[in-house]
C-alpha cells in the first residue's frame, strides 16, 4: 500500500497538466501569400492532392472564384497536373466535380496551407523565403468516409 499511494498522488497531479484544446494556437489568421511563395505552396499542395484524388483528365475540380495570388497559383498548379478546374460554378451535366476548399493562415510566423474536399483534408506548414516557400512540417492527411 505504501508504494501505491505515491503512484496515485503522482497520477492525480499529472492529470491536471492535460489540455483540451485542438492543438492549434488561437492566433491563426488569414494571411495574403503572394509571388513565389504562393506558387511554391500551391505547387506542393496540388501535387499532394493529385496523389490522393485520382487521375487527372477524368477528375474535374470545382473551387470558389477568388482573386488572390494563391488562388490563381493553385488553379494553375492543378491545371498543370492535368485537372479541369471550374471556378464559375458551371459544370456539365455528366461531370461530378470534386469540391475543393482551401485556406491560408498565418501562425507563429509560418504559413499554414489547407486543402479540403468532402473525402479528405490536407494541411502543411511552410516558411516563406525570398525565393518562395519551404515545407516546415510533414504533410497532414485526414481521410473522411
């Protein structure tokens, strides 16, 4: 019993150190990504998305019209991979497009890029440099059923 009591006390004290948040800092905010950084991030994320959603040429991607440099870079990168990208909402009757949402947020001096479809979500942190952007984290992939 003497050995058990210190273990119970230690467990009780340590359990108070756990947090219930989602792990993301609260200072996340949308951030404009421009130029070579937008192109580098869009190119990397488009290639990772292409690995997950299937062959180009048979898949149409539908995304919201946005005038940001990142949106233009993402659209161009997806087209370079061979995907048909629709931004005006006009999709043929036969086509079942993959709905794509994206966001770019600034967190702790880095850029967090996220792409999301109804069946998966991708995310990665980047460090913007004068020459573009470099991944600052592994790719996060969540598949949904």
